[in-house]
């Protein structure tokens, strides 16, 4: 990832901008989205492997930090926010996640409970919630 950011930074004109957006290492979790709030239902199952999502997302943070500390890029602004992927049914959410996410697993018992919670709360949705970081990176201005 460091190499990709360094390469991208080298292709920018002085003062050019890269916006980096990626999940934080905090694990995504399952929530019930009611009309008034989000209720946490379950934690994702993550084996914590070297190639697992926590490690990949931490590596993305490390790559940005390495490019900033080396002077390849200048961090102008950064923020974190909560991102919800919503669906009307658990099956709809799982279909989307299986197609779009590399690794995301919830216990069958948690998914069953989520189905029951949806049935008891008409008009609610099921969500996978994650923390995301976004930063604006600028290529240094060249003097001289």
C-alpha cells in the first residue's frame, strides 16, 4: 500500500490532491436500524489472521502515515465517520456483503436473532456498521 500511495504521489503535480478513504481497524458490526436509533446486535467474526480485515485496514493507516512521515505527501485534513450499509432483510444484506466484501462473517445464531428482531420491528432495517477514515493528502509544493 505504501508503494501505491508513493507512486500516486509521484504522479501528482505539485499541490495535487489524493483523497484516501478506508475503514478503520475497528471491526464492523451488525445493527438493527429502527426509526429512531441503531441497536448493536452482533460483532463480526474475525479470525485475526495476518490477511484479515483488521490487519489490512491497519496497514492502510500505516501506509498513509509512512507517506506523510517521508514527505511524499502532506496530510491537510482527516476525519473519521460511521458508515452504515443497510438492507431490508438479512438475506439481502448477506447477498450484498458476499458480493462486495472480502471477509465478513457473523455467527448463524446472531443472524437468526437479527431476522427475529426485524420481524418484531416493522419498518426497521438491518445494517453492517463500520468506522471509516478519510484524509486529504497533497503532493508537496516544490521550491525553486
